[in-house]
C-alpha cells in the first residue's frame, strides 16, 4: 500500500466517522421534518440541583456550584388597571394558587414537555410534573381547534411546522391557573404559542402567552433548554399537600421555571 | 440570623420550585436546626413533599414518631435516592432538621436537612 492509497483510506475512514455525527445533529422523521421524539430532561424544574456523590453519600443541595435558577423578572406585564388584582392575588397566594393544592399548573407554567412522541399526523407531549402526569395531543393535520369541549388547564392544541420549528397554538383554557406563581392570573381568552426546535440532543422551547384584555403586551417566557436523556419519565407519585393547614405566614416564592 | 434564615428559606423554596412553585417551607418551619436520633420506620413517597417517619425513643422509654418533611420525589431522583435507600437498614439514623414553628400546632413535624446513617453515609436533602 503506497502513501497515496493510505491517505485515501484515512480520508474515507475519517468521513465514515463524520457522517454519523452529522446525522445525529439533525435527526429527521420519515416525513422529512425534524424528529423531536425522545425524553427531554429539563431538570423537572430542578436543573439547578447538582447532586454530589461521595461513595454511598449524596448531597443534593449546597455542595456544588450548580447552575443558578433564573431570578425574578420573568413575568408578564399587565395593564395598569389589573396590577392591583395581581398584587392582591400574590399576597393571598396560599389561598388562591390552585397549584398549591396539586392542580395542574396549566400552560405555559408547566414548561416544556418531558417526553415527545412524534408521528406524521399528531405529536404527543407527556409531562412528569410534581402535581401529576399530563398529556397533550397536538394534531398536525390542519384541523381547527376544538372549542366545543370544556375548557381545560392545558387547553386545546394544534400544531404546524415553520421550517424546522414546531409551532403549537393552544386555546380553550379555563381560568383556574396562573401564568406564574405571583398572582399572574389569566382569562379564558388566553392563547399560548410554543415554538420548539431541536439542535442535536438539545431541545429549545419558546413560549408566548397572549391575553390582550389584561396583558399590556404578549408575554415571552425565557427560553427553556432540555437535553435528550435515556432516563425515562415515571409514573408520578400522588400529590397530597399537608402543609396548607399549618401555614403561619403567607409566604410564597418565585417561579424558577 | 435573620439574613441567614432568609437565605435558607430562599434556597429551600427555590429548591422546591421545580414545576410551578408552591409555598415556602418557612411558612411552616422555623429557623432552628436540631438533631434527632431514631429509627426510620416508613416514608411517604408523595409530592409536593416526601415525608419520613422517625421513631425517637425518649429517656423514659416512650417513643415519639417525628414526621420529617423532605424534598419532592423528582429532586430525590436526581440523587439516585429511593424510598428504600432513605428508610435504610433499621439501624439508628441521625437527622438534622428544622422543627415546625410552635404556632403551627404540630410539635413533631420538621423539615429535613441531613440524614446520617449508622455506617457513616449521609444524604444532604436541602441546603444546610
């Protein structure tokens, strides 16, 4: 084997290594759209927990410099006439926030899906939330919204592709949930647009909440990133609050999602 | 102490804010940290908080069962922890905890900071 042939073989072998890498960065479904299927770890909202292991010992908090949670500020802006209501609800969160009683957090508060199952005609979102397991069915066949059913916590979704981005529009919400944990109420006119894209093993989730009667402007949530994982979602344990009856301060806290 | 307690409270409710937030543990539990030694007899693997039952034998031989609140299941999973691991092998466990505020009327409830087992291994479940 001469040097020229050797170099050729090296190039071929190198190409074989490169090709699968490129394919992994842009997985496509059979219909040519990006394949978003998979289990996506967004930290279950606890992405700032960086467990430190020492033999059989484990430290969940305070032992590593993990990523910092987003600070307060990712909040919708209300029209002036509704600010007093938001402040009042925030003050009375313990009495008014249904999530504290293990109700569904609703959309967009629930965040990005924990698992996506993609087919050409519909895409299924699965959630492993601390309040329970939830699902959303996103038709992709161009059908209109169903508005002849009872409004729900997660609304009625339809989806379409814009280039390589999945766009999901949801309407038909009840008004039992808040957008965040600080009294950010919404009406039944809420519309949420999610834009989901994939880059290799990373999923980006963008969401915008529209509620023009009460919001001064559409609320764009901070981008959320999730990583592909083989740690499958699990059946959610029951959510049973035992603290509300014993609370002696009306404290609340920021929503790190 | 005030600022320290605020820091602890902030850390706890950030830690508990995974999905959509709930109330601060400071609304129920005080700032004092005590140590209890006993046997873990059971655990409720539920959300939004798990609950650990610790039997503590008193000097007169009577047993008081403490209910120790702890992190949600998703957070414990992050550390590879299970109900069986937390219950342990039946030997005494030392628990560093924040007892409930007296005005809550729940004298034997507390929030769990650290569990240390007979063989020396430990689980830090919330920031100390």
